[in-house]
């Protein structure tokens, strides 16, 4: 009896910690799909990986930063 209760607690603990972690990607996908005007909020720019520098300064935008 004691062994089965410990086993049950172990299963409950593992399911409550592992399921949210593994379902994070799917939940994020569905939440983002439900957002209205997501294309207006996320700016996607093409980037060429031919640059040897760490950052491509051509696409640097500081207009939204407050200094």
C-alpha cells in the first residue's frame, strides 16, 4: 500500500513538471496564432549570413529605444 502511494505521488509529480515543459512549444504556437495583427508587431528582415562581423549594422534600428 505504501509503495503504491509513493508510486502514485511520483507519477503525479513527474506529470506536473514534465508536461508543461514539453507542451511549451505547442502552447506558444497557439497563443501567437490567436494574437490579432501579429504581422504588424513582428518585423521580419532578411539576413545574409555572409557577414564576418558579429552584428550586421545595416539592419540596426534604435528608433524604439529610449535613452
